[in-house]
């Protein structure tokens, strides 16, 4: 890394010195596990559906390479660039999510995907990072413009997102976005009473979803009552964990994984458990925890409210998505079709998570007044968020 020393003034060197390198290394580790577990899990799934054994592997290699590029490019954005990207991306994702209701692919009773050549896209995946940045900017603008109706606009945008996701329906995605929004409202200064009222509304909405949507009712009842319904996937996943034990059966030696229909996607964590054992599963959990906890700790010293609220929202959504995937695979919560970031198969998920982490790195970068992309001004001149690199 001599060429990236402090005497090197190139943009690449400035970028490397300014970002959170530990988080970037953790992302590289997760992408590495994504490659390894896709090699282990996807061939049997591909053969089962009559496709080439290497189909999922080839696609995921492309997705993860693109995700790494997105992380690096996005992490070089200025604060102005992050906001601009969020507004443009949110508008496109919102329009595409609406399009799924008209021309979307229906799978298991839900319209969440748009068919494209060689792949399908789930636009709602991209709503998560962009919505977190936009609402953070809207909520924190009142410190700059006293009469700016940021709260009202943010609530209006949330209402639109709620309507679209309920119409698909995608209750899991809506739950994650709602949790992120409530966390941002709390950080922005909303009283605990109102935050509690929001949580109570979430519980009431979940009860309503249980009553209205058959697939939600089915998943909850199967979780609460083991004798009710089909438990094949979760039972097979738990068998895979048991078969792996402490150290696992070794790379390529798993057998139960071949019986899992979604071994490459929602249940990829079970493949890690069978082939690499409990210790590697704990290590993966530790990598996710490192990203989340390290980012939140960095925010304790952040004086710019936009950076604090936006970054907290982004990393909350990231951590919650990982928890939901691993928790449902271990049968700690009802099953939910949510991917494990950077590890599960899926182009939309990989690129959405890459945007999330890229923006987290961009927002938490050490700055000295000039940024690398999209503007030389990172924040208003009077902002106390300008930092001196350590």
C-alpha cells in the first residue's frame, strides 16, 4: 500500500485514506462467502429446474462483481452526490415498483418482479436505501429552513411506499422500511411516546396482514404450530445445521443442502451451516455485526444530523435484513423471503445492498472540504461535519 501513503495525493489514495477500511474489508469477506456458498448450493437447484449446473454460479459472479464496483463508485460520492443519487434512484424505483402492479411477474400470489433479458428485477429492493437517505434529508432540513415541511413530505412519501408494497403485496419489505423510518424519526428527536405509537401501529398492521393475506397467515401458523401446514424447507434447513455440527462436513460434502429448493437464495445460511459448521456461521454473524456496530459507533461523534440520520437508517435496514434471513432459517421467526446480503443469490438484492453500503461509506468518510465525485462541496460551509483525517 506504499502507493497509497499520505504523500500520495491521487484521488485513489485520498479515497483509500478517507473511507472506513474495516467495513470495506468486511464487505469483501461477505462477497467471498457469496462465491463459495453459491458454488456449494446452486448446482443441485439448477439441475432440479432443468437448467445448466453453472447457470446460477455464472450469474452470481456477474452480480457480485457489479456489486463490488457499485460499492466502490458509490463510496466516492460527495454528500451532494449521495442526495442527488437518492432522489433520482427513488423516483425510478418508485415508478418501477408501480409498474410491477401492471406488468409485473406474479410468483406465489405476489407481483414484485419485472422481467428483463437474462434476469428479473425487484424494484422494491432499491426503495430501501434511497428512501432512507431522502427521509433523512427531509427530516433534518428543519435545522436549516425553519418552515420547511420536511416531516409532512416524508410522511407522504412513506404513505406512497406503504400503498405500493401493500398492493404487491410485500409485507416483509414494508416491515423493514417502516422500522427504518421509525428509527430515523426517533433519532431526529421524535418523542418515545410517538415512536411507541408507531410501533403499536406496526403491530396492528401486522395483525391486519395476518387477517387479510393468506400467505402471511400460513407462515405465522406454521411457525406457531409445527403440526400445521408444510414445513419441508425449514425442517430440511434445520437438518442441514444438525448435519454440519461444530466444524461442518467440509466444502462440497454437504448432502442435505441438495434437498433444499431455495438453498441458493433464502436458505443459503443453512448451506454454510452444513458444509462449514457452527463456527463459520458465528463468524458470518460476527462480520454483519461488525459492519452495523462499527458504523453506529462512528456516528456517536458525528455532528451533521443528515449524516447521522441517513447512515443510521441505511445500516439499520442492512442489519435487519441479515437478521430476518438468518433468524427465519434458524426458525427463530416466521419464514420470510428475504435474502442474506451479498451471500444469497439475486441481482436486485446484491445491487441494492451494494448501494446501501456504498452510501454508508460515502457518508462516513473523513472529509477535508473536497469530495471525489459530484461536487466539491460536501456540506454547507458552516456545517460542523467537516473532519480531519486521522
